[in-house]
C-alpha cells in the first residue's frame, strides 16, 4: 500500500532511525539483491559566471570578477578526451547562467563532443534549459528539441534544491521556481529525454517540506515515468547564506525515507561527495542501490570547502567492504561490468 499524507509524515518524524533503515534496506534488497552500482564520469563546469548569484552557492562569479572563467570548446573537448581515456562513459556538463552565450554555443559544443567521442551527454540543469530558451526567444520544448538534435542525451536533476517556493525565494530568489523546474522535466520526458531528480537538504526546511518535495517528484513520475533516479545532497554552508551542515543522522533518515516514499523511482543514490566515503558506504544499508560517480572532476561542492576524493578501486573496495557486489553502470543504469 502506497505511503501518503499524514502517515508518511508521521513515519518521517517519529520512526526510529534503525527501523527506517531496515524498511528502506528491505525495499532495496528486493529490487537489487546485493548489487551496488557506480558510474565513471566527469562533471565539466563550462563557466562559473552566473547572473542568479544564489546565496547558497560558493561557485559563481560575476562576469568581470577575479576568478571568473569560460571554457573554450577545445578545453571542453580535452576534458572529454581525458574522461574517455579514463574509462568514463558519461559527461555531466553544467555551468552558471552566463549573460553572453547564445544557444549556438551549447549546440556547437554538443555536436563537437558527439563528433569526436562515443560518450553519453547527461548535461544542463532545468535552470539552464529555461535560461537558454529565454535568451534565444524560443519555447522550452523547442530548445530541448534543438539540444537533443545536437547530441544532448539526458538531463541531471540539479537546480531542484527544495521544491517549495517559500524556501526557494529565501535561498535563490532569482532562480526558477518549483513549477518551472517541474515543467522543464515534464517537457524533457515528453520527447523521450530521461532525467534524474535531486533534493538538497539543510536550508532550514522542515521534514514536511522535504516530503512535499518528494511528493511533487513522485506525482510527476506517475505521469511521465521519466526519472531514472533520485539523489539527496546536503547543503554545504557558504559565506553568504551561512548555516550549519546537516548531521549524518538527519541525512540518513532522509535518505531512507526517499527509498520508502519514492516507490515509483527505481534508483536511489547515496552521496559520498557531500558526506564522505564512510557515510557513503553506510548509505547502502539505508536504501541506496547506487553510489553515483567516482567524479574525475567536481567543482561546485569543492568551492564550498568540501572535498572528498574517489577512485575506481576505492569505490569498488567501499562497496565490497559493505558486503555488496560492485558493478559499473552507464547512464541508463545498465550494468557494464561486475567486480
């Protein structure tokens, strides 16, 4: 029976952490046995120039500010080349909302990558997609179709943060609101472009608001079936917004709840990037069947002062030492190799 409403909130607020863990782990085990997957990819941030200037983000710069940059297409191709050489099967290209880049910059980038490499392009957040469309004077659907024709394969779930406008207006008032994010995803799914969904916790939101976020993703998934995975990250305190890091206890409780509540999203990803490898390892007993990427490059979380390193062998050992079977996957969650 599907968990809804007050019953879901009561479970989230009052259930013992270990009982939540058991429930989430049983669901994971029934779906995936003892296998935990990971992917080799690279997160390429093509620019840190961004007009949104979100309070929680330590990565962005103004156009003429010291440290601001914009990668050339050749620099991006070099990063993709290094990814392929390292056995990577996916690139996640994301950046700030640069005021001067036409849609053709992104289309040319995609075409160049596809021309030179056999690699999946899992790139651009909903925030970027809507911005590209507005700048080009096109509908979001037409923008997605053009990017898809140029080589875009799927969308990452970034930019969701908490899908509650009260919170969004506090932490990123210039960023797209809840309905905008959901609309971009719905339109992407309508043309066969799959995506992931994310939630960032630690902005002072309530458990009820986290559950509201999950409900909105679950509702859209009922409608489109386009989300491949759900990923929970934790806010890394910035100088502008301040605040404290979410405790491991809070993160694990929320992670377990996502597995229990998100009954129509196949994959739940644990985060070693924001939690570190030991907590990342524990996520496998709190409902996570995937540990994401070994990340050959990551800049946004690092800019906030959190940096954990991962290698393929370390990931394999991390999974094995938790009593699980490591498996390398691709973007579609198809297993490429079992270790």
